[in-house]
């Protein structure tokens, strides 16, 4: 069949998709940077394959959302007062602070830094959001486009306001936000502190009495002290734009669907709502062949196999001391090591270790010779390791990485180390443990089987629920009544108060009746004595 005929056939298939029952539509996207964007992009590419038209709102200061690298996604770039360098430096300064100066498991150090970051981040995104909604030309263009749905990242505020202004359904995509703060207060997700460990608490699924005390204190901190962005300013901003009293959490609570980038292979059992769907690992795919030079290096490892090492893209200035500590440990391994590293070559680097500025991580983890994965614990890397059944040595750096590694440790598929204090001996011992102790591989394979044993692939599930929202122009049939209740109604305090009042009233009436009967009997007795 000629190329021309194939093109015509593809065009006809796309046209039939649009014609048949209106199943294809127009998607507006309000994304978040870094790994959030890389994950969301998989959903967008799947929607495009299904015939939908996808338009991404991108600020002129965007860091990784690059329109030049995408051929099928449409981009609407809007000007903002920030430069790309200013935007990127803000994140990098916080990353460096969390990685090098703050201990993640010392809450009185970690939480205040996270709080300050959220407030500064909130101010930046408020200004970026204003650059969109106050841009009359852009808003007019978006209204004329008649989109069917907005897909937004919950930690990137503004998407919910766009959906409200354009009067179209909203779908959130998020891994987890600041200790589940937004999912709980914005999405109404129940998170009982007695058995659901708060994200950022550093606790696993089976909590002791002491753990439950820590968890409760963390819950109280995040509920009453930790900011859900700068709420007062966002409430005022949303009220001004909408021309009526409104709150940030109220508008967020109108989201039709929350796509959570997690699954029961990583999570511990906890309650979910009908409009919360797990789609963890949607980016994972079967491994592809490696580049020839990399494949040759992997094959040269023989029966010992290889170790894959990546701390993500956030560590750009690893200190010479840390690099040499790590390299020294790797040099003592019988395995070959592929290390994603961008910096000065450590002088303790062994001949068994190769440095790469970029690696096909998923393909390496899916290679039959891969024995272990050294990771910072980002959700994307964790899920690639789960998908392929690879045990891990976790070196968490910030955000949800500590919790991800703790969950994997609790499930027997990982060993955790502290980046700031680990020695070469610690790293070497951890690697030997996960490679030589068969229980780690067995547990990793168990999680892999759980992940693969789903009625629907995570990416298909994400696409299905987005299309479900589009077909029904929302998903109000999945929203629980809790969204319309006040906090005291949600906890049934008004009902409890009423029932207590009824009980107290009944008791008082009974007591009053008893007293009346008693006094009547006493009076009759005294009357008889007189006669």
C-alpha cells in the first residue's frame, strides 16, 4: 500500500472518530514542570492517538515544557513577568537546600523549609495565573476554542479557575500533594490517621502506637499550620476574577476526576472515592533494545550482571566528596555499573563503572542482566523498577521520595540510605544485600505481578476516565455529598449535638417525671398521716 493511501486511511479513521458519537474532543492542559510534565505527556500522547486535539498552556518561563520537541501537541505560549532562569533558579535553590542542608526525617527542620517553599511557590504561580486569566485576548481565544475538558496538575494552581471560567469539566493528575493536603481538603478524600500514614511523615503502613502519635501530630500540623498554598490571597483572587465570593478549595472541590499516579503495589490499603482513580506506572513500557555500545558493556558483565544508578535530573552539583564516596563503593562490586552522572569524573571511579549524561532507564531496568537499581525514589523510577521487578537501594532526596522508599522498604523490595551520611561501606553493604538476598528479588517480582495483574492498563484507565468525563460533560454522578457539607456537618457534629440534646432532654423529662411522682407519693403519705 502506498504512503498516500495510508495517509488517506489514517485521515478517514480520525474523521470517523470525530463523527461517531462525538467521542473525540478538545483537551486543554494546565501542566506542572519536571517529572510531572514527563508523566502527564504520556496521557496526552495517548489521547492524541485516540483522535483528541490537545492544547497545552505554556508560560514563556517554562523550564522543560518545550514546544519544539513535540510535533502533535499544540502549545499556547503566553508571556509572563518571570524569565526562565528566575523560574528555574527558584526550584534549584530549594532542591539544593533540601538535598544538602536539611534532614528529611527531622520534622522541625524539614517542614518549615517545605512551608516556606509552598508560600513562595504560591506567589509565583498566582502571578503566572494572573498572566493568563487577565489576558483578555488569550481568554477570548480559549473560550472560542470550545474545549471539552481541562486537565491540570493539582500542585500547579490555576487549572481549576480556568475550568470554572470556561465552564468545562476538570480532571486532575497528581502523585500526591504536600502530605495529601489538597486531596483531603480540596478533593474530600478520607484519610483516617489511625491507619493511613500521612505523606511526608516517613511512616509505613503498619504503624505502632508511637507511629500513630507521630502521624496524628503530622496530620494536625498539615491541617492547621501548613499552608494549602497562600489561601487568603488565592481566595481573594478567585473571588475578584469570578465576581462572587469563592475560595480556592471550593473551586478545587468541583474537579470531576482525580487521577492519582500510584497503585496498590506501592500504596498501603486506604479508602478512595469514586472520582479518585489510581493510574500509577502509566508511563511504563516493555524494554526496548539498548544502544549497541551500552548493550556491549552490559553483556560484558557475564553472570554477575549490572547495577543501574540514577538520582534523577535534580542533582546537578554533587559534591566531589559524595561522588568519590559513591564511586569507591561501586568500584568494589563484581557487577558492572551504569551511572547517570553529569559532573567531574570521580578519581575513585572503578573500571567496572561507566558514566552517562543520559540513560534509557526503563530499557535498562527491563534488561535481563539488571540486578539492582540505585534510585532517589522518584515515583517514575520507582514504578519502572516495580514494572520490571528490580530490587532497589533508595537514597531519597526530597518531596515524596522518602515515603516512596519507605513503602518499598516495608514491602521488602528496597534498602534505604541517607544521602548526606552514608559511607562507601554502607552503600556497598546495601547493594550486596539486595543483590545476594533472594527475598528482595522475590518481593520485587511479587509487586511486579500485582502491577501487571490489572483488568486495564494504567494508561488506558487514565484515558478512559478522561473520555468518560468528556462524554458525560462532567462526572457529577461520582462526586460524594461531602463536597456540599461544612466541616461540622461532615463530621456529623450537628447530628451528634442534636442527638445528645434529645438524650439530655429525655433524661431531664424522665427525672422531672420521677420527681413529680416522688413528690406526689410523699404528699399522699403525709396526707394519710394527718388523718
